[in-house]
């Protein structure tokens, strides 16, 4: 036996080179993540649906007009409640976006006027504000609004609120039970990376 063979016997043969463990098999297809709300198909109102926007911020009026007209809505913008009520009487509307904090008559008084008038009382009203005190008053009074949007809000939030008001034919209708107390629903839509409106 040669010296090399003696060394192999002494040390149990040449050390084996460690091999990396085989890579685990990768599934052929990764599971599909749940579809996010902002990717869900949007349901629009009928073409020509008229919205009156009552807000003292020109920026809010301009951006809401852009959002709504992109979906075929007609819009009328008013910077105070008095002009908004006049426009509602003269032109009618299918839905009203009504700010709470306004110069002169505030949004609560304007909503009461809308609900008292036989010609306007059945029009859906979405109230909106970024003012914390106004929001607390809104949720405390539970007045007859059909929904509420907290500023700032996104395009997806606007159309989420509108979709909740549409009947099967795509016409905005007053909710059987106004959902002022559940207006926080859908706040996840605010996470969408899009243009936001500032509070006023």
C-alpha cells in the first residue's frame, strides 16, 4: 500500500465537497392578489346626469367638474348656497354636492331648504367638508343627507359615493335610509394615488 493509500485510510478518504441544497420548486403561477377597489369597474350614471356643485372653493368646483364631466355628467358650479339654491330651482339637478362651511347660508341650512321644497326634496345630496367641527356637527345631527365625503378626497372616492346612489338604470336616487352615519365607508378609496382636493 502506497503512502497515499495509507493517508486515505487514516483520514477516512478525501473530504466530500458540500453541495448546496436543491432549490425549492416554484409554483407555475403565483396566486392572483385580490382586486383593489380602485381597479374595480366603475359604474357611471346615465349620460347627461346633472350635478350641482356648491362650494366656496374654486379649486374644489373645478376639480369636481373635471371628474364628473369626464364621465358624461353635466355640471353647474356655485360658490355659495344662495346661488346654488337658485340654480337648483332654475335648472334642476340629479345630484347635489354640497359643502358644509360656506359664506352666508351654510350647508346645513341649504340642505334644510332643499328638503322643505317639494320640487327638490327628493334630490340626492352628498355633503362634504374638511372642517372637523362641521363634520362632528354633521354626524351629531344625522340630517337628511344621502352621503358624506371628507376632504381631501380622490376621484375614486367621488365615483364610489355616486355609485352608491345609482338605481339599476343608472339614475341617482335618494337612499331609502340616508347613510350619514356610515359615511366613513369606502375611506380606503382615499389611498388611491391620484389628485386630491384640499379641505375647506
